[in-house]
């Protein structure tokens, strides 16, 4: 799980990017385990196993927090991907 300092930096980075707010919320809901509100820290955070897998594949080791710019890049990619798939479902190509 992300430490409090990294989480605070991520929130600060997102506050100045309002175009990513809905994407961040959507991804938090998608990645949160079922019943996340029933156990501490009562936040929709991904499971430690998922974070360990992602940090291992991204950085080669699981014993570190993700870089803030990498999370922002992921959210921007997710936002772009979602708009692309939405357009192709409507039959339009961008």
C-alpha cells in the first residue's frame, strides 16, 4: 500500500488537474476490492497484491511506492483510452 506521504503528493498532483478527477475516481472504484469500506483504511485503494504486481512489472521490485508522474501518466492514458473506445463503439474513428 502507498504510504501517506505518497498518497498526499498524489492528491496534490490531482488537485491541479481537474480534467483527471473523474478518471481518478473511476479507476479507484475499478481497482478497489469489494467491501473496501468495511476495513481500514476505509479508502478505495487497490489491494497490496495488485500494487506489488504493478510495481514489480514497472520498476523491477515491489518494495517502493509508484512515482507520482507515473500514476498521472497512467490516468492520462486511461482517460485517452476510454475516449478512444467510446468513439469506436459509436462507429466513428478518430
